[in-house]
C-alpha cells in the first residue's frame, strides 16, 4: 500500500470516528442518523448532475450497498443503545477486516501477502481488545455490534467490487448514498410518528454536519477501494477505534486504561505492517 493511499485511509478513519462520536452523543440516535443520512443525500443529489453516470455493471452493487448501509445504521444504533462508544464501536469495527479479507478472496480473487495478512490480524485483534478493558461485556450490545460488523464487511466487499466497475468512484458514492438515504426518513416516521422531524435548529445543524463528515469519510474510503486491496484497506480504516478511544476519553469522559494503550500499540503495529506491505 502506498504512503499516499495509507494517509487517505487514515484520514477516513479519523473522520469515521468523529461522526460516530456525534451519533453516540445524540439523545435520539435514530433521529440523528436519519438527519445525517439526509444531509449526505442532499449533497449527493446536488453533485450527481456534475458527475458521469456509473457504468451499467456497477448498478446492482450501488443499490445493494445503499440498503446494506441502512442495515448497518439500524444495528449500530441498537449497539449504542445498550453499550458505550468504547465497547460497541471496537467490536463492530474489529470484527469486519478478517471477514472483508475472506470475502475479497472468495469474490474478487484478492490474495494477501503474509505481511498484509499479519497486519489485518493484528489490527482486528487490537481493535476487539479495546472492547474489554477489564470489564464485563454487555451481551445485547455485543450481539448488535457483531451484527454491525457483518454489515460493514458486506458493504465493504460490495463497494470494493462495485467501484471498480463504476468507472468513477465519486459517481458511485453519490448514487449509493441516494439509495442509503431513501429508506431512513420512512423508518423514522414509522417508528417515531409524523412529528419525528421536529427538533431545535441547533440539533439539526449538529447532525447534518456529522452527515457531511460521514460523506467525506465514505467517499475517501470508496475511492481507496478502487486502487487497493479490500482487506488491508478495511483493516487500516479500523484504526478509527484509536481515534474513537481518544475522543471518548476527551469529550465523553470514558476511561483510557493501560490495557487500552497496549491494544492501541498492537493496532499501530498492524497498521505499520499494512503500510509497509507491497
């Protein structure tokens, strides 16, 4: 993986941790996620006329990814409902890179080098270890987080194949976001009722800004998937848990223990393996 590609993936990781912290801090996470997705959709719709139409072969992947993202949203919300950011987020993110590597091998014929495979395993191990930190796991949160990890792996492999067929990564991202956005308001109204969108302007602006950050995070990672192997990119993106641990400590008053620091070191070693692998 080139240094420039690794840097872009790390930027996406930071942005991903940032918008997840915004989601976790919201009082009504379904509402927050819906406003985030609607902000993303609005930007995508504005951008679409200026982008080329994705190639025909990529459309099944665009639609599939959009709806997988909806499933990811709903399971992530439930994981955060039962557990804190420092536990649910690492389980969700850490369980996906190995699944992505296996899926990429089976569906796209990507075989990892020994150093890349080691990097994926180290990152996944370190990320999941952050969820323990000497405490008992919350069973409902863990189950939802693991399901979320499966959705992450599924849409990552779909995006990795689809963006290579699309011809333009930004067009692929924009159309995928449209299909992601469409079901969310319907789900919110079905669950919360017709008055679901009533909220202070400040909260709307906060959620919408989180959506813009999420769009940049997803756009950069989909661009990276066009040029690099899915497993290593997925693993390097999950270094976002290191950023999430720091955000949780500084802004959400969550503890950062010696065990957490050790896990972050394991993640850093794994990221270095991915960075130096060909």
